[in-house]
């Protein structure tokens, strides 16, 4: 009887264990709710962007918040509530107008807090990996961005930001490829371990077998023991990944890099649910574009010879993202042209058609050839429109590696187990926006005074107030101030933090 009661208590948790990726938000006001896997429904969102987007739901499938890059003006990223409203302090977050440059990662010890990782713009001094923090316990449960634009490094990053849970099922790995804008980086991976509220360790691995380019994609196998790496130069290789120690190893090179055969400019991809088939979309930047949706049999002796063309499309129809959906289908997004101009954004109000109002669907992706049941433009978006991007969400519900050496491993960190680490202040000066983003964490005081001081010791700005949490965040407008070094001082009744920064 006790066992039966225990199972009744556990049943709701089991039912809702795979719902954190239930709501997708993308394109021009588009979205999909997968809560009912037998009947996904289109929804309206507050997004309007051609590319990068990410979303997360709670354990019962209700949308918490989402983020997207605004490609029309300053390449900034916006964070939106589940009411499709701009989250407080959710504007002016660093972005680069690409497609897989955002990741939402939950804190491992604080269930109400989330990292938002973003890729810096391809502009000197604004490049690198950045993170912001969202606290969903604030704003009546609709969230507040409590820290933003903290620069972790200044590497130029390819368009392939991704994350995966550590083998202990609690911590996370953040992974991306470096761009070969630095000619010494040829297939260099960056890996960072995230535990509690901190990025605690990072490393690099080099393979030196391909030019990186900015257009890379990392696509996880359904087992999450390996991934496919593709790039716009025609490179495709499969790598293994150890969720315990983060080690990456080459399994096989399927296509060496080249750039002369334009049916191999790989853009996006997806494994089938059983992992035996790989689908890839291609792009073409020269002449009248001809693009392909290709199917590869990963069990074939000669994988390149197994390629089957699922779809071919010519003219100005932009290729986009492929995503394996919660209902084990693969959705494919494409965008239409505007007056014969490819990759147009935003759409004029007059441009509504079958291409941008629908997603194409591979209904049986585990089957080879025509049996995969590919149906172009078959999922209607309820009158909303899509572009090239679909959500770049990790598997939030991935569990530990049961029976492995690390399934119960807890990464050791100093200070208390609630995840509030050392008192720290971060300042990032965005040269294009002429804004200094000032953030602090771990504060124990309740009243503060912040001032900005120039190199001559003159106070050019001062403010004071009350703190409501251990976090402080300020967007400081530097327009009109001379280039050079400045000092930020943040003082409470319990701490004094000082940080230098350079305005350029």
C-alpha cells in the first residue's frame, strides 16, 4: 500500500518530466505549444526577429520567458515575459544577429534563477561570450533581468552556442567553436563547466582539420553522447562527448571542408529520433541560389554516397533551421524573398504567403527516402510568419548518466550551497552603444552608493539607494565622455567593490 501511495505521488512528476521545451517562440510573432504532443498548436508571441531565439517553460509546460535578437537596429537581444512584454531590464543585451547565439541555462541550485548566454557582435572590443541573469521570483513571478552583459571572454565565437547537462544531471557544460577570424584557431572548441551560479572552469580542444568560419552548427545526437559539427564551408564530422569530464573526440569525418560544390554549403541539421539518419539544409550565396534538404544514412558503409535529396528549391527562398520536435518530427523553417532580395528582414506588411506562414515537416524522420514523409509548408502558424531561425534550446530535462562514475558527482565550490559565491563586480563598456554595463553580486549590505570616477580622480557620476537583493545592475550612458580609463566604486555598509574599465 505504501508503495502504491508513493507511486501516486511520483506520477505527476513523471508526467511533467519532459515539458521544459514545450513552448517554442520564433519569427514574426510566431510560436508553437507542444504540450499536447498529438496536437501541437500555433500561438502568438511578442518576438520579431529573423534568427536567434531561445525559450524555457516550467515543469508543467507553461512558458516562463524567452529571448531573441533584434536584427533590425542595433543587434541587441531582448528578454520577454510569458505575457509577451519586455522584462524589466531586459533590453540592450549583447547579441550579433546570427541564429544560434543564445542559450538559457537554469542555475543548478536556485530554481528561480537562469543564465542567458549570448554571443558578442563581430566588432572589435564587443566580441566574446556574455551572460545575463534572470530572476523569476521577481515582478510577480514574471521575472526581472538582475544582471546583464557580463563579459566572460573576448573570443570571437562561431554561430554554434550550445549547452548540455553534466553527467550528474545538475550542473551544465557550455560549448561553442571559436571563429577563425583569428587564423590560429582551426576547429577549436571552448568548453565551460557551470555549477550553482558560476562559470567555474573552462578549457579548449583543438582538432586543426577545418577552417572554422563564423557559420558553424553543433547538433546533438538523441543519446547526447555525441554531436555532429557542420559548417558553411562544406565540413561535416561527428564527435563524441563525455558528459562527466567534457572531453571531445573525433569519431569520423564525413566530409572534409571545401567550398566549390554548393550543395555542400551546410547551414543547419538534425538527427532523426533514433539517431541513424541525419538531415541537413544547404545554402548558396552565389548567383541564383539553389538549395537542398538532404538525408544521410549514418549506417551506410559510404555515408556521402547515401545522400538522398528530400527537397530542392531555387530562387530567393532562404534556407533555415531544422529542429527535432518534442513529438519526434523534424520541423524546417524557410523564409521568402522581398522583391527578389534574398534574406530580407523585416517582412513588409504585404508579404504573407505559404512559405513564411508555414513550417515544412518531416513526419517520419527515422525512415529513409520517400518514407520519411516530408510535407513542405504543412504546419500552419496561425497567421504568423517565420524566418530562418527556430529556438536554440538545450535538453532542459536530460537526466544524469545512471550508473556512471559521475551520476552522483557534485562539483565542489566554495561558500554556501545556495550558490551565492564571492562578492564580485563586473563592468563591460560597449563601444558601439557607448554604454557601461555595471553589475555586482554577492552584496550583503542594504544601502549603496555607486560612483564613476575618471582617471584624474574626478567623480563624473554618483547615485545612492536601497538594495533589495544581493545583485546590483546599472546601464551607465557614456555618451559625451572622453575615451580612456574610468573607475567604478560601489560601497555598502558591509562592502566596497572597485573595478576599472576602458571606454573606447
